[in-house]
C-alpha cells in the first residue's frame, strides 16, 4: 500500500491529486522493477529505475522529505562522484580518451537516484516485494537451467554470466533476509515474512547452482550482520532453530550432486595444493593467484598513476611473452581482485576512490543496524550488506569492471539510502 499521507498539495500542470498519484505509482514501479527485474531483465531495470524516479521527481513542485543534501548525503555523493571522476580522469592521464566512459556513467545514474529521493517519498513495501519476487524468479531460472537445460552452471543472460548471476543472486537473497525486521513489524507479518524467507532461500539456491564460489567466502560476515540486525531481538529458542535450519540448508546444498557445490569446493582445494606444489597447470584458482602476483609487481613499478586499462593488458602480455608468467593470463582484462585492479589501472587515486565507495556507505548504514524501528533496521541491514557483499565478491573477481556491476551497486546504495533517510 502506498503511503500518501506525507504528500503536499502541488500546483501547476496536472491537478495536485493527479500529480501525487502519478508520482506515487512511478516511485512504486521503480522500486518493484529494481527488485523483481535486476537479474531477469537487467538492462531494462538498470536504465528504467533512474528514469522512473527522475520522472517522479520532475512531477514534484515541493520537496516531500527533509532537506537535501545534509552532511551524510554529501559523504555519499562524494563517494559516488569520486569513483566516476577518478575513472574519467585516469582515462585522460593514460591517453585512453572516452574508451572507458561506460565504466563511469553508472555512478552518475546513482547520483540521479539520490537527488530524486530528495523529492520523492516511496513506501519500502514495493522494494521488499520486488526483491522477494526477483530472487524467486532468479532461483527458478537457475533450477530450470541446471535441471531442464542441463547447463554446467546457471548463468542468466547478457550482460550477466555465471559469476555475476550467482553472486548477485546470493546478494538478492541476503537483502530479502534483511527485510525481516520490516516484515515482523507489520500487521500482516507472517505472509510477508514467509515471502522474504522464501526469497532468501532462493538466493542461496541461485548461488549454489551458478557454482560461483567467491560469494561463499563472505557468508559468515553476512550472517553476522543479519544477526546484529535481527537475531538479538529473537528468543534463544528461535535463534537455535534458525541456525539449525541454516546449517541444514547449507549442508544439503553441499552434499547434493545436482548443485555441484561439493565438486567446485573440492576442485578449488585441489587446485590450491597443486599451485603450492609448483604445478604449472593453469586453472581458475592458480590463474587468479598468478594474476594477483603479476598485478602486484606491476603496482610496484607504477604505484602512483597506475598503467591504465590498455597499459595493464599490454604489460600482462609482455610478461607472458618474456616467460615471467603463463602466456594464457594475457587474455584476462582485469585482475580478478577489485583492489588490485583499481590500483594497477588507476593508481593511488583509484585505490582511494574504491575504498571510499566501499566504506562510506558501510559506515553510514552500519550505525543503524541495531537501532531504530523495524523498517529502519531492515534498510540499515540491507545497506550494510551491499558493500559487505561487494567487498567479498571483489576478493576473487572485479564486479565494478563491468558497467552492469557498477550500476547495480550504485542503484542499490542510492535507493536504500533514499529509503533509509525517509524512514528516519
């Protein structure tokens, strides 16, 4: 249900009531699309959400929420702006022109969403409902791909692939679980809570069927964030039941051969042993370790300005030609580690901008994880989980090297912050 009691009368153009209703439905459609379409209609969602919110803001004659920007808003604006501006600036420094502008514009769309939320009030109901539906749709699609189409890994479709699809599916599931503080505070608590729990389980299934191991590393930290937001308010008996259910689910996903989780974990352990033993065979684990070693050595050569995207690829090809590393690594265009990739390509400024992009929203949201109303806590937990998850994903892959990955991060952070500052 859309909350209209906070809207002010509007003047000019459409009658005020018609404008209010139109704006409310545009905002609701944006939130529903963001959650439901993120993994199944990625480009429609990533472009449609800013446009819908911008249109809703344009219909507003007066601001409907507290004054924007405040100090906290400026911190978030600075973090998004710095990432985009450093990206563009280092393109110019390295003589790459407009080649990588596609990597910078997602942060501009994130800023648009932030500004739109200074004029538009939207009920969080639509976001939680969209996230649950989107996670269930992604999980169903993953099951279809693995069981019916018999693909080796569930991978969604362009611009996503198995790693992006699986890890983002896991994030969707975690965000659904973050919404439980909101659902438990509602009169219709059980229908909403069961829907969000189903969405959370579906996210775990999506991740497992995609075979994306990187996201599993950060699960303990994500569970701790969820516990900080929800668990301490539950009776001890409920905590034990939920922990037992989670362990059972994760154990089932591991032992079931259809998920492929056990084989992927075993392969990773075996590959690591072979690499330590000096085996030259390249696999996903040894290739990452070699790319990290090569990127670190390139950083030592140019720590301040970096190499640029083209310069990095050329340097990696040269290393392969000289026999310093395996020649096959030259085909990879990013370092498979977000911190190393930012530093080796965009220098110290790129590293600082990335850390600001991670830790600014983490600091802003984490302060509200254990306090406030159920709606506030849910949004704070969700806003904390987004940078936590992307930091985790970035340990073994570069999500922000893809425009879709950057846009998903920017939109989620901007949307959750817009809703959070309204809930306060």
